[in-house]
């Protein structure tokens, strides 16, 4: 029998979450964000489940070519654009839409046009830095980039985009939206702003022409103040395993590397087949929630490479072979993330290649 760990990916949950996002987005169109191997869910698997999306947003040329080879014909938005001049003919050939965020990229495009490489031409997204100070043109750079791009033969439709730093937080989106409209004043083009948090929290302000939800499609909440279930999302990835050993502890006995956990009373400890080499966060402390035989309990001691110890004192029927859910169905990855001082994004993306994946309806 193979080691009992498994990531089950639900195609119907993915499709359900996309439908919810698209309903919120309408009449705007929806880029389903597939970066980071579709947040750990598998690029092609997710693309198939997201057949209703208007387009896909991703980062890597290799991944875009995989989608094209799989017969996917939708628009593909490349969120970091092209990285070097040889990428550009590929963008043209495979009809990819680059985000153009710096003048170096404008130069590369101009050179490619000069060398006759733009062929049928390219649609592109012009990325505006509205205050996050990561990617994008700022102040007079926006109009400068617009004018320069418009003058390049082969540049077709331009969409103006920006990204929010704190759509889920106290600052919200108003400040960045004001900056954006000041920076793009007089430029007439479709617009795209919203990640999951902006779409769900400020739909009317953030919808624009295209939205770009990611995390919500995978069934997790972008918020700390509203759960995925409250939003109506379904978890798409369930990471499960089984108990492979049980230890009975006397008061004072300790558990795991560094002896970081000490039993205050008699305890039963289940040892489960999942560790940080499977993608479970090593920094998850004692107390992080876990489901054993359908009941909620907690991990104890340090997460090892291949195993974690869990408290089954009050789950007497949980012996060797008892089913365990690390996150997903019955326990949102969001709750594990809060306990482990991270975000569900990181948990989902970190799913290790050694974990077998099963596609479930
Ligand atoms: C990742 C990303 C998104 C999606 O963000 P979520 O918080 O996962 O919804 C949208 N836009 C850009 C530019 C991104 O990088």
C-alpha cells in the first residue's frame, strides 16, 4: 500500500467557486488566476475545471505553452509580462497578453517591432503602480508608457490594470483607486483591478471590465473577518492521511524533536503520515487544528519531515489507520493558516510534488 497521504482536488468545487466569482463580477469578465501551479491544484486540472472562465492569468511562458498544447484557446494574461527579447515572438505566436510594467519592456517591444517580430500584433495590459510600489508605471511614467506603446506598430488593444495592496485590510482600495484615476486621466481603455478580496468586498468599485480572482477560486477566504463558508466557497483541495502509530503518554512525558511539547496528563498521541516534506508548515505550533476520524483536535510537538503527532486522547476509536484531514473538507486551510501564522495561499502552493493527487468530482 502506498503511504496514505493524498491531496484530493474537487473539480466541482473549483467550478462552483468560479461560478460564484463570475456572478459577482458580471458584467465584467473574469481572468481565473492559475499562477503557482493553480495555487497547488495542478495547472491543467484547474484550467479544465475553469472552462467557463473568460481567460486565464499566469506567470510562466512554459505554463502558457502547456495550456496552448492542451488545446486551450482562451486569452492568456501574463502577469509579469515578458522577461527578455526572445520571449516576444513566442507571445505573438501563442497570442499571449503581456502585462507591460516597465520602460525596459517598452524598449524590448519597440525593438521587436523594428525587427518585424510583432506579426499579427499583441494586445497588452499596461500596469499602473497606484501605490503598492511593486510592479507598474508611476506618475508621468503612465502617460509616457501609454504614448510610447501607442506609437509601436503591432500594439493593438491596451487595457489599464493595477493591483491592490490592502483590499482585505484597513486601507481598503479607495486611496489606490483615486491615485489610479489621477494617473490615467484622459486615457481611454478598458480597466482591470480586482483580486478576490476587492471583488468580494468592494464589487461595485472594483469590478471594472476584467477581474482577476485567485484564492477564492480554490475555496479559501481572502479575509480574516469572513470565512470561506460564509462567502459560499467550497474547499477544492483536501489534504488527508492516516494515523500510522499510537503512543500512550504518562504525565510529564514529551513529544517530538526538541521535546517542545510535554504532556500535562495521561495522553494518547496519534502519529500521522504527513510532515513538512509534504508541504505542511514546519512552523505550525502545538494547537494547530487537525481532524482525526472526523473530530477536531490539535497537533502537538514539532512538525517533522514526514510525521506529525496529534492528540487523540478524546478520540478513543482513533487507532492505526484512522483517517486524518490536514485541511480541506471539514477544516478550512484558512484555520490552519491562522494557527500557523501564515495564509492559506502559502499552504496550498506549498503542496509537495511527492504528495499523490486524486481528482474527485
Ligand atoms: C495573484 C494575483 C491576483 C489574484 O489574487 P488573489 O488574492 O489570489 O485573488 C490578481 N492579480 C494579480 C496581479 C496577482 O498577482
